[in-house]
């Protein structure tokens, strides 16, 4: 009887933990999706302002500045030409820099064929200028960003780039994780880790921003 009671208690504890993890996963998915959808809508609106005949550089700069106030999970918003040169930005130090476009897009993406918005992979950088072609600067370990790019539809190849602070996407999860063995990860469908929140568990292996979980059973197994 004692063995059966302990087994039942263990099964109940596992069920409660699974339910808790499923709830956290749902909250994470809803929160990150809502944030990215909002960013995509804002970038589309800015794109109309930048590409419209009635738009002006001053109006665009004011619009980008207002975006940062409205969306605190963004570090900056910039306008780039087809070659990656920064034409306008909420961070003045980024203006005039030539950005390595390969670091803004996931592997295989063609910047010249961009339509709509596209989420890039985690990059070890703090500002857009850290992704410049001629820079060798490195951000402190663990500091990174996620580029979100929106192509303008005016045929110029210009694009708007919003830099997402990955820590801001998982702030709620970081506060709710407790104890060892609990890790919250945000990945793309291809497997690159975009953001991570840890409880008392040390960050190891691929369970860090920039890691690759493309071979993880969650992504390779049958859809649930």
C-alpha cells in the first residue's frame, strides 16, 4: 500500500509539473507571437511612410522614435538601402554604417527578394553598428539581438530593420522559472535559439541564444 501511495504521489507530481510547463510554453508562445506581430505591423506602417510620395525624412524619423516608445522590446529602428548602408536610424551612431546583410537574414534568404517582414537569427551584438562590414567589435558574452527586417514595396530594395532585445521577450518566463532543470527557449522553426530564460540551471550546450536545436526531438519528431 505504501509503495502504491508513493507511486501515485509521484505520478501526480509529474502531471502537475507537465501542466505547469505546458502553461508556461503557451504563455511564451502567445507573448512572443503578439510582440512579433505588433512589430511587423508597425514596420509595415513605417514602410508606407518611407516609401510614400508624401513621406518626408523628418516624418520618418519621428515615426521611428515613437515606435521605440511604444515597443520597449525594440532597441532601435533603422532604414537601410539595398546595399546595407544605414540611411536613417533612431540611434545616430548607426547612420552611415554599412551593415553586413548576411547577419540580418537567416541562411539562404535573399535580401533582394524580401517581401513583407522576416525574422533573422540571434546575433552577438548590441547595436546595428556592431554588424557593420568593417567592425571587429564584440559585445559582452551573452549580449545579443534579433534582427526583424521589413522590405519596402517601392522597388528600391530599401528595408527597415528593427532590433529586438531577446531578454525582453522572455522577461516573464525568467521571473517564473524556479529550480534546476527548468529552461524556457524561443526558437525558429529551423532550430536556431533566439532567446533563453534559465531558472537555476546553468546555460550549456545548445541551450543558449545562438545555439542550434534543429536536431532536437521536439523539432524532428512527429507534430503534436
